[in-house]
């Protein structure tokens, strides 16, 4: 099942992204390590399949995790190069780096989109 995510234009008033690896710096083992937990895989999958906005805050996901835990998971995804985050006042908003990941690792996001969370 190919992912149907759309690469959306960056709003003109968007803040600069937080530090992240360039496309050339993306490493498959780092990306796969960041996706190795069902929570992180679910975050990326949700952003791919259900996001209609440019980016979303951690609270949008309704994950029921402590803020400090979510901060850790979102930072791991950003530092691996899976998501781009921007700071809007006191909140960080995220979206998947679709074009970058499709260029560097063709088919990876299709696998993430087709993944099913474990029952439980």
C-alpha cells in the first residue's frame, strides 16, 4: 500500500526548523533504530496517513504519554531525520520529511504506512 501523503508547502510565516540531519546525512540504521518502537512507528504512520495540516503538536496525537516521554520520542524521530519540527512559541509542531525520505530511502514510507500497530 503506497503512502498517499502529500508534501505540503511551508507557510511563509513558519519558523526555521530545529536542527536535523541533511538528506545526505540520513543513515538507514539510524532511521530504522528510531522506528524500532511501536510508539514512534505509530507517530510517523499517523502523520503520513491522517495529517491534513502542515504540522501537529504532540498533544494532537492523544497518546496518553507524559510530556517528557513524548519529547524524548519526538526528538529521536527528528534527530534520525524522520520528522521536521518547528518551534511555535511554547509548542513544537512536527511533520514527516516525505520528500527527503522518499529521495534517500525509496519505499520506506510505504512500509511505514502499511504497518499495523500490535493488538493490545
